[in-house]
C-alpha cells in the first residue's frame, strides 16, 4: 500500500556490497523508474553498522540513522529495503516492524525468508502491504515471479538447479584451471564472488538450501518445510574428484532439488555428478540455473548470474517497480491460510547411483574387503577404477555403483571409519539421475 500517489519515500537498511550498489542504482535510475511507473522516488533514510566506513559513494549524513528502527518510527516511509542478511535479530525486527507499520518491504535475505517467511507473509497480508524477496533466490533470475505469475496455473511437480554462484564458480574454475579448492576459493574471494571473511554458508550448502525451501513453498503452495534434510556442501571435493569425473564424462555441480514423491515433499542440496551432455552440466562460472517441471507447460529453464551485487540489485529493482505499479500480492502466491504443511519424504529411501572414492594402503585384500562390504548392503558395482601409487604404497579406488538407497550407503560406509587399511573416510558423490 503506497500512502502518496506520486512521491515515494524509500529507506535502505544495510550498506554492504548489495545495499551500496542498490543505493547507487536507485539514484542513477530515478528518471527511468518514473517513466515506467509514473512515481517519483526519493531515498529519505539509510542505515548501516558503520557510518564512517569507506564506501564508493558519499553518505548524506542528514539521512543516516545509527538505529534503523528509528527510521520506521520517525520517517514517513513507503518502502524499506532490508539488506543486512541475518535470519534473526535486527533483520527480523526491521522487517516485522515495517510490515506492522504498513510499510512495504523488499529484501534479498534468503535466510530470513526461509526461517520466518510464513509468519512474515501472514503479517504482510494482514496489513495489506507487500513482502517481496525475488533477490533471495538465484540472483538476477526472475524465478520467483515466474513461478508466482508466469507459471501460476501450472501444477509444478519438481524444481531443481544450481542455486549458488560461488560454489558453481569454484567447481568450474577447478576444472578449468587445474587448481586445488583452496586456491580457487581465494580467487573467488578476490573477485567478490565469495565472502572475504567467512564463506562457510555458501560452501556448506546452507545458502542453496535456504533457497530450495523458498522455491518449494512457492512451487507446491505449501508452508516452508522445517524437516531435517540432506544438506552437503563442496568443502570435501578435491581436484582429484573433478579430474576423475571429467574422465568419466561428468562434471560436479552443487544441486538443490525439490519434488513431490508419492504425495510427500523431498528437498535436498548436495554435490552431484552430472553428464557433460546435459544442459545443467554446461552451466558454468557464477551462473545459476533453475529448472521447473510441471503441467501443462512441461520443462522450463531460467539461467543467469547468481552471485554479486549487480544481479541481486536487478531483482531488488524489479520488486520495487512491481510495488510502484500498485501490485499488492500474496508473498507466496496464494493466501497464507491456503498454504498447507506437507509430509516430508523419508530420506533413507532416496536412491541414486554413487561415486565413491577410497584412498587405501596398497596391500592385498583391500579391494575384496571393499567389494564384499558393498555386496553385503546390496550395493552393486557398475564400474571400478584402481590407480596404484607404488612410490607411497597407496592406491586410489573409485567405484561407480548402480542405484541404491541412502540407508544402505550410511550403514555400509560406517565400517570404513575403523579399518586401518582405509587411509581416510571415503568421498561420496551422488550421480544425478
């Protein structure tokens, strides 16, 4: 709900990479925005943790607030951008307080939406304002708007893809440059694709997992799932795995997957071996790609940059124009009271073919120990590659299996933690079916 028909007051809270870029973009594109919406916009308040931090633009100290909550109390605000990025704390307080005060909110904060999206969307509906979060998923790709509007009458049964530009860049660059994980991570940090301090949430899969939960809720008209799911990152992927995968005709990609299986919700994020012949196997660099499968449309593919302030700001401005055009929408596409909880799929029965890499002592009987153990848990070998390292009296054994379940794998591999001839716990990567 916009309080004044022509003059729109905007606040930006959080002036990190994204907030700073957005501040400049809004000031640069005021005339273009007015041309497209008929609205005059003005940034009347900004807030950040550090007022004196060096930035690429000069801060107007007259509109700076040390306490962002005072902006809501003291200024006549129509739209607030929250770009702090916390799942709780000040981020939640700002969004919650804004919605209660009938202020429209735009945020790229996927952690906040994945955790509190149900509550906040209900609050937005109650106060007849928008809660927009296009930028929370897949950077500059308009996937949420596509699902909410473009595919609104389709029954989506599956959504999956590459949802984190940082990890996709690292995996692609390892293959391209033949460099180890740690070196490529430093490159990603220098280029601004990975957090310079602690990139853990990208690398461990959490970032992509928050996004898949938002996509699930939108695609299947459900509440945001809170059930325990498989979430694995790329920290344990070695250059050796990248090379072996390539020789076998695969690439390693971190995929987020959500689908309805037998009426139950299945969500996961983990590295996958995908064929070089597939579309998803050729999405490289910082690119994201999201694929939906539904009726009657069939398969839909959206691809674009998923890391960096430019793509994120593009989605934030898309949300801004939507609000300025007077579109008051349900944040998750349908009313909150129509969205239901859905029973989670039992992850123990998730099945895949597997890539398992063992590092072992080069002694007699190790290979038979491994294959016998696999056979005991009904895991059949499709392909086996053994590479000896005579100099160090070691060997690498790579096994590609036929399809098997998670529970079989978990039980089977547990024994290898204790065997003195297995030098380290096996590396496991699932093949994307």
